[in-house]
């Protein structure tokens, strides 16, 4: 494995919509190139929220910026950005390739583009390789349906019940996104099980469409259809 060039502040970012396979690809790249994952997910920062935020805690590579605060705590992109900078800089100081991955678009953009929230300007701190995961429409639809079914089969409703029992408000859970919104409504008796599944699935499909629209307005993303394409891009980026 080639040593990172210490004169370059390199960052790989794996981006794309929810359910597209970002974490799996990022973990594979981290294993191949000696990297560590830096989460850019606004909800994975919360403890006790594993299923609905799609945390993968058994990855074979280190990951950072998950399980930081208690549910109900207010977090913002301005709070997140310096934490991400610190983790990325620590990786670079150790000769480790930082790989940014997560579904929160503003969180990822704030780091990649170097947003200054005071001056409302941009000053990128890193040389960034942006890798986007491209999926065909039917494939993405199937992935989302399977993901929704897997969430509820693996205990998302129990996770929601536990959060509500601990004092987390249903309004706050609703604000945490589609993964929790309709499950919370079901647990509270506001909709039935079939409605919960249908609403979650349909809303996620609409959200993914908006995410793709967001990312495709960027002209410096390398959209890939396979892990091999992504690996080749990273090799070229590192000068391997």
C-alpha cells in the first residue's frame, strides 16, 4: 500500500442517496487503501438509534462521528463541521486516508466545500475526490423496498417504543426523518401497519429522487456503477 503524500490533504467522499450502498463501498475502499470512515450522517450522531439510522457497527474498518449525543439533543451542521475537520485532520496526521460517507447532504457539502458560516463563503480545506453511486431506477426501488422491510423486521418499532418510553417526544422523532416518522405514527395508533409500510416506502422513493437531483447539480462528482470503478478512481487520486 502506497504511503499517503503528506504534502496533500486528501479526502475521499462517497455520496449518493439513502439506501444506495454508500457505507458498503466506503468500507471496501477503506480496507483496500488503509482508510477510516468519517460519518456525514446527521442522525447517526445519536445514541440508541441504530436501526432507523442504518448504522453498521460491525464494519472491519474504524468509523468516526457516530453515537455522540443523546436523542433529543439539538445538533446542527455548524456543530458537526469542526468535529469532522478534527477527525479528518487526525487521519491525515497518522497517514490514514479519510473517507467521508453519509446521507446528510449539507453535512457532507459543508466539509467538502469548506463552508464558512460566518462569512457565508467557501474555502475548501482538502483535495476531495467525490464518488457518487449510480443506480438504475428499478434497482433503487427494489433496494428501498427491501430496506424498509428489513428495518421493521429487525426491530425498528421496538427501537421507537424504547425511545418514546425514555422521554423522547414523538415530534422530535418525526423530525428525524422518514425512517422514524411513520413507525412512530403506527406505534401511537395513528395509522395501521400496511399504511406504515406503504407511506415509508413511497416517501423514501420521493426523497431519493430529491437527493439525486441535489447531487447531480454538481459537476465534479464521478458517478460509478461498480466497486471496481471506484477503486480505480481512488488509485488515480492517490497516484498509486
